[in-house]
């Protein structure tokens, strides 16, 4: 299999008609493959929720385009709220931006390695293609 403009153009066309404004292409050799490797085509306006991979480092390499990898710190605050009969402790979670890294191969900025457990997202500046790799089989995470 070749990763060429024919494949990428096809993925861009699929991303354009996707509600999510992105399209991924699984590069695993089988469903039993215990790694995660994929191409991800991302268009401006796509929303990638802040998330983390608790047990694995994620490697992101940009093949085409321009985007920012944003790393966050989780901030947890507790407050007491009184109701008519009881007092409850309320937990509020928010995120504070720690760093933002431009990734653009045309400028010699090729990718990033996100440490296991780090909260992160991507902001897409122009149509982009990234290669992503993580350890372990696919599972839904925080």
C-alpha cells in the first residue's frame, strides 16, 4: 500500500462531506493488531475534544497542512453547595492551557510526542493530514 496523493485526496473528499470535518484511515493490519496507527485528515472547524490517553504516549506527525497541538493541565475545584436540606460537595473540572505547538511540515515543524496521561487537543489552521500512533488496541478513553 502507498500513502500518496491519490489516497490523501480521497480522504480529503470524504472529510469534506463528513459532519465532523475529518476522516481517519486505519493502518492496522487486522482487528487483532495491538497498536493504533492511522492517517487522520482534519479540516478547519473540526472539533477534537480535550482528551488523554492514560496508558500510552501518542506520536503525531503532520504530512500536510498546518495545525496546533495544545497541551492542558486538569484543574479540579471543589465547592460546597447547600440545598434546602443538605450540603453537597460539588466537583468542577476545567482545563488550563500549558503549551501550544505549531506543526507544519512546510516550516520544518513535523510533529509532536504527547506523553501518556497528558490532556490535549488539536486546532486545525488549514486542511491537514496527520499520522497518529499509539500503543494498545483501540478503546474509548476520557
